[in-house]
C-alpha cells in the first residue's frame, strides 16, 4: 500500500510528541513492507529527502512567519495569521504537487495546528481517501487545547476554526489517540457523516531509545524518593498543582524533578516552589530523566489527548500518577483510584504522592504491571492497527461505489 502522512512538523523539527509519533508510525509501516511518505511544513524551500526509509516532502509553510517564531510576534499579528491560515491555498497547491508525484492509496493526516484543511480539498479533488487522526483540538480551538485560563472556547475559537471545521466531511475515517478526545469532537458535531466502525481509538506508538529488550533499570537504592514531571511547564499542564501538592507532603527524604521548558517565563514556577526540594533542570533526554525518578506525575488540567510521557514512563518501568483528564485514565486505568486524582486539586494529588512514598520504592508496580499498555503502543502493533483501519476505509468506499 502507498501511504502518505501529513503533519505540521516531522523530525528533526519537533515541538511536541505528535511529530515523533507520526515518524514512528511511518517508519513502522515502512518496515512492514509498505511504501510510505510524509509531508510537513518547513521554513525553507520545497524539498524532498529520505529519512529512515520514508520519503519526506517538506513544503514551504506559506504563512507570515514560521511556527517556531510564534513567541516573537504580538497577539494581534498571531491572531491575524491564525485566521488567514484557514485559507492557505498556496500550501494546498504544494500538497497537490506531492499527491500527484507520490500517488498514495491513502492520505493520513495528523496534527493540523499550523496546516490548513484545504489540503483535504486537494486530496478530495484527486479522489484520494482521507483518514485523520485527532491528536489535539485544532479543529475546534484556536489554541488547539480548549484551555483558555480555565475558560471554555468562545467567539475567538469559532472565528479561527470555522473554515477548518467546514471541511471535516471530506474525511473517510477518523481515529483519535484517546477516547475523550474522540468524544469531544463527536459531541461538537464533527465526523457525524462517518459510521461508528470508521471512528476509532488507536493509541500512539512510544519507545524510549536505549531502553529496549534486555534493558536493566539501574538501582536507585539509597537515593531520595523522587517524583518527576517531563513536558511543557505551564498552568494547563498542571505544573502549579504539582508544586502545591509537594508543599503538602510530610517532611522526609523525597524530591521533585520538573524537567522541560516553559511556554513563557519559568520564574513564576520557580518562585512558587521556593523552599521545597524541587529542581528545574530544563530539557532532559527521556532515558536520563526516567532513570532519575521513582514515580512519574501527569497532572494535566486540560484534556490532554494521550500523554506520551506516561507511555515512556511505563516503557522504563516507572509507574505514573495521573489526573482524571483527557486520555490519562485510558493509560492509568479508569478504576485505578490509587493512581488517579482530580485535575487541579492539589490535596488529592498530594494524597496519591504520599501513598507512593509510604508504600516504598520496593513495593511500587513495575514494568509487568503495564504490559497491556506497552503491547498496544509498540510501533509495529500501532502500524498494524492503522493498516487494518485503512482497509476498512477502502472497503467502505468500494461498497458505496457499488
């Protein structure tokens, strides 16, 4: 099968987990014997390259400034760019060129945060079936998160997404990385043209480099009991909740590592953690980070679709405490009360953290406890899930034509 993926970014350009997941999926499908290409935006000229067996087409972004330059521009300029992006017909022309050259059997789109859904029009004009994976909320929300300092989406989001939403019926199948993410879109009326069997939940692939078969986790004996957070440092990710929870823990030999970069300024979080055994080491490689902690914390307040850090944590044999939000309960377990807490409630999180300290490092669940999650997120398994989904989509099209 000839498969063309499309995502806002593709490695080595990485802003989050979506582009890593798309690359893993594309490479796994290549390893299974399929011809796979990936299209993405770039700050440079149109270019084509081979990356780990995948043909990568890099398209000029055709907007007023590159996505990674977002913080350098004012609110008004960013808003105008966001609105105009819905009608980025020059990007559609670039994608049409790729469709003509690669001639895919299936077009699989992913994060379209900075990509106009006019690309769906290009595929539809060439009668190419489209599968879309929901990895965020960019079709519904101007910020792709449905989080606006605790307030719901309003007029701004409707203005910034109306054209993107209007094209959703061009898709032939939709998948989401988490159940809640799919349900939020369905409740908003999107993808109502698709039968239930063409609306799937398929988890992301996840591996940690250097922690494959035969990996032995180093002993942490004699070290302080350590909680860890890895990701963007901001309010919606629940970092403030984690700091406030740590302040409620009983004194003892414990610490918290908050790794990652802040969306804006990190100083408010550092000041909030004053006097606590909390460190902010900045960016850390996943393996190094997980070898330095005993329990991962995923405290997101917003409905995070499927936190990659939990998957990486499990792959390293590290248990995770998570908020009951978005796709976190999908991974931790909806009925797992000991490891889930109410989003934004520091007292509840502190109780879970204190319980982990009390049972001790030696009694924490290990890698075998997460076997079902790890199996379903192996790149080869995720690739097979999508290949089967593509077949369902193609069969449905044939049935309609008949």
